[in-house]
C-alpha cells in the first residue's frame, strides 16, 4: 500500500469512530471531503472497524519512515481495542488503558498519600480535621464568578507573551475563551485548525486562584493550543504529515498531549510561579498568597495517582460507586460534590480510561524532561514535545 493511501485510510477510519461515539474525534483539521465521505456512509459496524484497523496494521511501515510508522501503528492498535469495546467485547480495564495509551498502569502507594497529607498539614497550619482545613482554604481561594473571565484573559496574555518569545507561533494564532457549565471536565481546548482554538472553562467547579494559571497554561500557552499550532505549522504544513490533522480520544497522542499540557506551567514559568501569579492577581485587585499556594500544590501533586486508583477500583475491581467516592474524599480531601463530579468523569463510557493520560502522562514526560542531557535546556526539550510526533514507548526507549 502506498504511504498516501494508508494515511488516507487511517484518517477515514478515525472519522468513522466519531459516527459510533460522537466526540471520539477531538479535532479534525484535514480535508473536509474525507468527513463528507464518512457522513455519507451507513453508520459503521464496530466489528468492521476492528478489521479495518488490523488490516492497516499489517500494511505498516508502507514506506513510511520509522517514527511515523510507529506513531500510526500505536494509534491503529488503540482504535482496534476501542472497536472491540464498542462491539461488546469484554476487555480488562488495565489492558484497555494499555492498548489506548501505550502504558501499563498499577495502583499507587497509600504511604505516599499519607506523606502528602503530612506536608499539607504543615503548609495549612491551624488545627481541626485536615479535610475541613483544605476545603476552607480552597473556598477562600475561589475566584468570584464575575471576575473569572477577566482573570483568564490576564493569565492568557501574560503566558502568551512568554511563550511566543521561546516557541514562535504564527502571527494569526488566536484563542477564544468561553465560560461554560454542566461539563464533566474543568477546561477543554477545541482546536479549529488554521491556528485557532476555543477554550472552554467550566464555571460549575468554582475555579480556584492557585489552579487558574495551571489551567490556562494547560489549555493554551504552552499547552494544547501551542502544541496544535506548532504541529500544524511544522508537521502538517512543513512536512506533509497529514496524519497529524486528526486528534483522537483514547489514543497515545492523548497521553503525550495531557502530560505536555500538565507540564506547561512548569516549562513556561517554573519554580516561583506562585509569586509570578500573585503579581497578575494584584493587577486585578485580587489578593493571592503565591508562595503558600506553590507549597500546597507541590504536596497535592503527590496525590495524583488517587484518581487512577479510583478508576481501577471502579472498572477493574468493580467496587461500588459510593466506596469509590469515599476513597476520593479520604485521600483527595474533597467534599461529596467534588467527588461525585470526578466519578461522573470516571464513569463516562468515552472518558473512563482518560484519567491515566494525566497521571501517567505527567510522570513519563516529567521524568523525560528532567533526564535531559547536559547542555540541553528545559525549553529545548519541551520544544521537542511540542514539535515531534512522539509516543510513550519512544520516550521510554530514550
């Protein structure tokens, strides 16, 4: 099979998954004629999609250079697993996550969670139950709803100036921000192509001052929007790698993208982000103890595995939803409302495995960034993540 034919078949296959489960295609910025082809077809049979994915796998490398063939191959394996799930086949949760994201997951260590609680106890001070103190801290940190949009734009502008100086972007790139409600996530980037994104921020979750800089960096600069723009410019426009015009949920590119985005504030600002954020909030007339927020965020980061543990409890151990909610409340020190919101995400048929992209993505990419060779800067290493079609196994091999 010719390389161009294989890639066209791969794009059509990805688009067909969106006919089975709307939202499976996170973004498609390629030839609109391909979408019209798929829309004119009968609704696909998932078992047939599995056969298509497996047939294309046998055709690789199809004249493609190794990195491109590895990228497409890992995504075809993810699609084959998704097709089997949609066809009603029982797939173990750990195997499902591995097929989707090219990573093998295990449960976290409760001793690490206890140590994180001890650090939070020190950082918060005072007395009384830790959960009550952290919830009071979070409540005091909530951004007044009327100020949320203004604060989003302030951080976006500050980060954009920083990022564009290090990672050049096309002059016409733009982001439109929307504040939304009734969503299972806190923020979402809808990449439209041609260097344009819409970023939605969920107001239901009462956005906190310490989290907003991270959220804007994650969705925008130098996170999802920046990565989409850089890959569109460098890989699609520059090298004709049109497989990069489709972004599919539950594939290795999601783990790479979420790990990158979760490290966006680390790459753009680094240690000291708290005092940097304090100055931006001060310009808005809002008081923010950035140094304390940074200490608390560092301790809380050690609890990241809790969400993945909850997914394993729910889907691998088949535990009762109330047990899982109590587990989340115990270790993440959240109230029942927040725990139920997390359960909603973990229970979604489309998103149930997706938590692993944040947990394992951050772990893998942070390790790779910090293990960079002498003489290679953090910006250079992060630039490789923005620009190259990498998958988890290629990072592990490196």
